[in-house]
């Protein structure tokens, strides 16, 4: 994994361009501590920079930026082309010669042979690519299909610049960016800023599956966008031509794809391991590693002193059964809290998913032994693992028959009490249920049920379940929340709407929250993360499956569970879904209280002019008094405030 950056400044002197690109690359040193490189096309005012984390082909032949055999193309490449060896064989048969053994050289040869879009279409991988075409004087920025690797870009001061992370652009332009209040409103709703926006007005993100082409004319730069792969197209084609085999045939094909995906992602010239929580997804990945690997997989997990957030015992049991070489670390509150001051630097723009803390800690633990770690991300979106998919199917048909006025009254009443109060009331009764039906935090489920009561449609229900602040425009001064794909028309029918929810998550929550979180946390520790479940072939196959292959008996991931049970006993992994949580409410009322109080100071809020100070202060006061369960909403505010102090 690497960091890429570059600048297009017509008329810029060669040495000035080189220094600028090198400086931007230095801001990304954590993404690539093994070396750097800069290539300059002085005649056109273009410079590409690269920071290298050496994974495949550790020799000088793998250095970047890299120039193609014809000298037409120069590339700065971040990521991995997992099937590069097969592509290399095809290219050799066509007469191509190679001097190294890495995937970047193969990518360049493929582009020369087949053209950019066709070459990208042949790849299996994750990547962010900057490709300078000297012949056509075009710069192409390409992001992988699912959005695992990031690219930001900006046109400012008569120049165009791009980078893997905002901090490189911030360094180049001296922080001369204005906060986008509409993007801030989106952030408060979703806990992330959805692509193509960033937190800054002038800075944009390349969207997943997109090629951004930049040209220079008399009037300045022109930017054109094209989509080479789209989940929307994938799901539309799957609906038109679904999988028609039996469940047994589907399981066989899924297992074949899983094993091949993991096999490809185990290709590495440096030590490799996996994150293991003991849940369905990570256990499936490790089981496949054990099946295709020649030695025990190295696995890593962390636990917490607070039992309700500790999954380490579950992970250890799975690791023991699979005979993995397992390492775990029980994290104290002090260790976790020490990460909080680093978060603005790690994430670059406001990011409010509090599982960012354990994700960073497990990445740091893994990096002590390996340079590459496989993760189980993607299983929930592909195979209907999130509770909201099941809630929609189980609860909405029942609550919709209740008059709206009664539903709203019930919801309002239930929301008067925070999760801790509901937990105190319900946990004694929950402990009487069978183990498989228990929930670790029934209070949060009661509050979600209350949100459901107030929904007026499936779209409204989905939005309420994914929103942290339901009315962010009332919190962000001068904001108007933009339209998103979530606001578009929904299909009719329960099954179609359930599938639509998974598609929305793949388009939004997956790339902008889950994958952004993993990329920044791992890259901050110079660790490469690979996601076998997000091989695009698996995504396309999962989209084609009938919904009852994914959801059955009140559970999601039915087919994935069936494959996993061939490798791991059901009793080791069949338990309620908990997520990668931390005791956030306890910390905000305890060791983080003074930090939060300072960031949410009323005079500070008023002088900054972004947030509605009375609303923020009321939310904070009611939380401290245990009148409202608003720790997640407050965390989004605190992450913005901490970011603003560091970057704004």
C-alpha cells in the first residue's frame, strides 16, 4: 500500500514542481515509509509523487512513479492488482516484456495494450491510480470499484492537485480551504462526509468505480467523469438475470469464490495476517486462509476490560479451532483514550464512527508482526447482516398498521429514556431468554424500535435508522442538506426494498464509513488491509442470489453461515451481532468529560460560527443529566470540533 500525490501547474519550473510534489508526498509518509519518488514532466507542468509501502517486488524495479515502455504513460499507483500474474501471462503472450515482478508494471503494460478502461475492467484489486498521458496531455484519476482506496482532488490558484489524503492538499495550499456547511450537515447525519463531497468546498473525492479525466485548455482545467463499474448496474443486471441454482449449488459457488479471493489476497512478499473478531465474516476469511495457505494464519484481536464490549474470548475460541497463530491484546481505557487526540490527524476530515478507536488499536497490534492484514469487511452489506435489514422485514409490516399519531406518541415516550435506563429495566428479563436470543444492549434496540414507530415509509425508516442527527440543518448554521441517492425513488415489495437497503449501504455507508475507517486506521500504522469479501466477483454473485438464500429463519447471512459451518462449529460463531464498540457514554461522562466540555464551550461555538450553540449545549447538558441517550450524536460534534481545532 502506498500514498500518491501530484500537481499540474502549467508554466511551473521543473525544480519547483519537484519540490511541491515531494512535499505533498512527505505528508503521506505513514502510508509509504519504505521509499519515495517523484517524476516531473516539466514541459507540461506535471509532477507525480509516490510514497512506497513495499508489499510485492521489494526491489528497485518496483519503485514509483513508473513510466511505461513506450514512455507515453506515467503512473503513481496505490493498491494491489491481485490477478496481476494472470494478466502478465496474457501480456507476455502478446509480446510484452517485463523487467520486474510487480503489479504496477503489469498495470502499465495492460493500459498500453488495451486502453485504460478495458485494462481496469480486467483487474481484480483495490487501487487509487493517477495516470499521466503525455501524448494526449490528460491526467486520469481512477478509484477501485468499491472505494477501498481514496483520492481527493482540488483545482485552486490556477493549478490542479490530487492526493490520497487531505493533509497533502492542505500542506500544498496552506489550508486555504473553506468548510462546506452542507457537507457538514451531511456529516452530522451520517457520521461521515459522503463522496463526492469533502468537508471543504473546493476539494472533492473521486467516487468508487469512477475515472476522473483532467484536461487543460485556454480557459483553465476541464474535468470529466465516467463510471466503469457501478453497484446500481450490478444489482439491475442481477435482478434481470438472477442465480437459478439450488441452495447447495449456490453454497458451492460461494465457497469457490471465497477461496479464490482469499488465495489472491495472500500473495505477498512480506508477512501477512488477519483481523479476527470471532464473528461470521472474519472467521470465514481465516477459515479460507487456513484452507489455501501453507502455514497457520496469524490472527489478531483486541478486547476491552468492559465485558459487554469484549469479543476477544470468542475470537480466541475460533482461532484455537482453526489452529491459527493468534495474538490478542486486552485494551485498557487509558490505552484507548490515548488514541483520541490522534484522530483528527489520522482521519483528516471529521469522522464520527467511534469504532475508529479499536480499529486503530488492532491495526497497531497487527503491525508489530505483519505488514498486510486481511479483514472481513463487506459481509454485512453483501449478505444482509445488519439488524436494520431484519428490523425492516420483521417490524415494519406490524407497526405500519398502527395509526401514525399513536406510533409517534409511543416513539416519543420511549425516546424519553436513554439506553442505560432501558438496559437497567430490561437486562434481568433478557438473561432469562435462550442465549441465541439475548442482546447485549437491549436499550439501544428499544430506542431503534422507537425510531421505527415514527417512520412514515420504508425510505423514512431507513433514513431514521442511519441518521445520527435527524435534523442536521437545525444544528449547522447556514446549511442546506444536499440530495443523496437515499432520497431517490424506492422499489415496491418487501424483498425488493430489503435488497435496495443493501444496495444503498454499498453505495454510501460501506465506502464512506467502513472502508474509510479501515484505510485511515491501517495506513496510520503503515499496515495494508485487504478485504476478500469485497472482491467484485463476490459482490456480483451475492447480488444475483435470491433474498431467501441470504435471509432465513429471522437471520441474515444464511448462505455465508452455511459455508462457514463446514469449517467452524456453529456454536463458536452463532451469537447475537454486537459490532466493534467502545464504552463511549461512560467515557464522555467520565475521563473525556473535561475534553468534551472545552470543545463544546458556548463561547467557542459562537465565535466559530458553525454550530447552533444553544442546541449543542442543551444536548450536552441533557446527556450529562442522563435525560437523553445522545453520546453518538455528541461524538460527531466532538470529532468536528477536534478536527476544526487541528485543520479548520
